[in-house]
């Protein structure tokens, strides 16, 4: 680094020395100088030396501090103080250098604070359970959090791409374009263009030089709403059928005082059968509602599975005997006790065995068995009936779902038994499922927690 002042002084000194030399050697015309011309030379020589000395002083007082300032501003400041870092020089230069360095350190501190705040905000957005999608003024994605990626099904890097490219949703793209074109909040709901068919809502609003969309997955909400509508429709249908039969035959009996005793007895039998069906439906609905309630807590006891099975067998033996069904309970003697709610366990066994007896053909077989699996007990009921098709095995646990509607209605089923089984098992943190039985038929299984070894059975 060379200062302009030093260069000017060097040029001045050179000019003076050059002029003095010319005077000493001769005139411009080539003549010799006289003795009288040595006096100016003797005067100029000290001035030249003084100028050179001044240049050296300026070099040390100006150039060195300026170079120090430059090095300090270019070097990292981590771990260094904010003052006293510059080489000593002119007071004004030192003050300028310290001021510049303090300014630089302040800017870097502010930049670090801004970056820390940005990272904190990004972590907050990443942890949010709703999706956040940010787009620039051209409608291109600049940010999407983890929840947004999952809800929208984004697998590749979406940054710099449009929604239709990243999400393959023309509806979302149209909404973004509309907000960019005419700033204003908008809300839309669309279905993802993939096999999951998830329902998604997007709330879009304009921000400075862009758009932000808040994304939510409302698939479960839609399914719950559909389930509610279906349940209301099914309950209405299930209640209407027996009520219509009861009211119809009662009106016939009221309007026919001379009705034959044989017909009257038959009508009363129909009324009684449909009344019991209504009673079972109301009882099952009440039980299912209790099991689904957040307020329901299983009253866990130490139970013997064999004793609970005997209760169910007593209720079903007459029906099984009427169809000549071989109804068996096969439990190993070392089977662990259960930690479960007595009423819930009896309801599960009764519903599974009842369905098995209905499904088994005359002269068929139904078997209840179990085995210990570590801290849980696996229990299953098998029959040799028609079984459950693979594509319907998830649906059989839905409310009012029937594989054979005509047979179930004829035999008085409510279509709620397996839904009760499912929710009772889930309340015990267990699992439930259905498979094909060995040799054909249905194999319904569930798991319940085992009681600690040696714990005495609770009294009934």
C-alpha cells in the first residue's frame, strides 16, 4: 500500500534534486555554472532531505495504521475484543480504525442474532403439527415444513417449484395464482392425486412479496363425519324394521277383535321377537357408546379365562344344541390369568362365540382356545363356517356391517357385536383381527394383558 501523500512528497523531492543537479552541472544551454549558483543548491538540499524525512514520518503514521485497519476489518473477529486491535498511529487514524472495527463487530453480532432468530423460527415451524407452505411473488415454493411434506405427500425437494409441480394439485395451484394476482385470503379443500386420496384443506393469505398456506389433513374428520351419518342412518333403519313389525301386528290385533286364537298367538310371537330385537339393539348401542367414551376406564381385575368362558357357554348352549354344533373350550392348564374388565371380557367372548355359532353350519364346530405370549394372552374363536373374504376382514369390525344381512337379521343380530369386541379390546391396549381358520372358516383373535404370575383371581 502506498499513500498518495508519500508519492507526492517523493515526486517533490525528486524535482528539487533534479533542479539542483542541473544548476550544479551547468545551464540549460550547456554552459558551466558559476560559483554563485552553488548557494541555491545548498539551500534546496536541506529542503529535499526534510521532505524525505516528512514522507517517512507520514509512511509510519498513516500507511501502517491504514494497513492495520484493513487487516483488522478483513480478519475474523471471533474471540477478539472490540478495541485496541489496531497498530498505533495518528490519533485520528486510530480513532477511525477503532470506530470501523466496532461497527463491523456490531454488524456481525446483529447478523448472528438475526440468524439465530431465523433458526429458532424454522425449528418452531418444523415442530408444528400443521403444514406451512411459503411461496414467493412468482408462486414458487420457498419453504415447506415437515408436516407440510407429509400432508401433501412431497417426496422430492420442492424449493423453487410451483405447487402443481411439487404437489400435482391444479386446485392448489389455481388458489395460489389467485392470491398472487389479487391479494386476499382464500380457503380451499382438495383431494390428493395419489392412491391415499387424503382430504386436505389449505388456508392461503398474502404476505410481503409472497403467499403463505396453512395446510391441514382433514381425512379423519371426513371419515368420522361419514361414519356418523352412516350410524344415524343405520340406527334409524335398525329401529324402524322391528318397530314397524310391532306396530303393524298390534294394529291388526286391535282392529280384528274376532281374530283366531292361532293367528293371535302367531302375531304375539312376532311382536315378542321384534321387541327382544329392539332390546338387544338398545343394549348393544349403550354398551358400544360406553366403550367408545373417553370417560370409560376398564375396571381391571385378575380373571380366569375358563370361568369367563363358562358364562358365555351357558348363554349359547341352547342355540348350539339346536344346531347340533360341537362347542368346545380348549385352554392349557398353565395359561396365565388375565388383567381385564370382567364385563368387557364376557361381552367379547359372548359376541365372538355368538357369531361363530351363527356362522357354523348345522353339525359344525366352534372352538375357543388361548395361549400365553409373554406379558399378553392371545385368545381366539374358530368356526368351520364360510369364513370372511380377505378384502372384507377390516370392514367386519365396523358398526352395523354384516357379511350376510338376511341371515343376521333373521337370527336377530344387531350388526354391533364385532364393533363392541374391537373397542373393548382396544380399551385394554390389546389387538384384534380375523384370519382364515385351518381347514376353512373364520379365526377371530384378540390379545389382552396377562396378570402377574401368582396373583390370586378376583372374586366374582
